[in-house]
């Protein structure tokens, strides 16, 4: 193999790595971390306030928001391939089906 071919292959390899690997900026991770801390404090404070039937939904909304932040940024799904995003969306869809069936059963029971 000539040096020219070797250099050309090395350039393609380097270009491939430059376009495939997406590492976020440190400031992005710091912002997401602080958002997660604020969400944790929000969950704690929401548990201290009596909102009646809204305590659980508020806690679930905060938890879901925090989960999406972790999935998108720390698990790098935001910068992943379309296949990875499709698999994650399928998992979320399946979770929604399971939660819907569970809540349908829960709400249809007669509680004394």
C-alpha cells in the first residue's frame, strides 16, 4: 500500500470519528446537573405541600422530566442514530401502554 493510499484511508477514518462521536460540552452537563438538582428539590418540596390528589401527578411530572434529561443528555440519545431514538421511543410507548392498563384497572376498582 502506498503512503498516499494509507493517508487517504487514515483521513477517512479520522473524518468518520469526527462525525460519529458527539460529546457534549461540559457546560451542557453542568446545566443538566443543576436542572436535576432543582428537580430533586422540587420533588421534595412538592411532597411537603398537601396538594390533595395532585401530589402524585406533580411528583410524576417532575420525575418524568428528570428521566428525559438523563436519557437525552447523559445517555447521549439526543445525538444518537435514528435507530436508537426509535428504540427509545418504542420503550417509552410500551411503558405508556403498561401504565395506562394499570391505571385503568386501578380506577375501575371499588374502594371502601
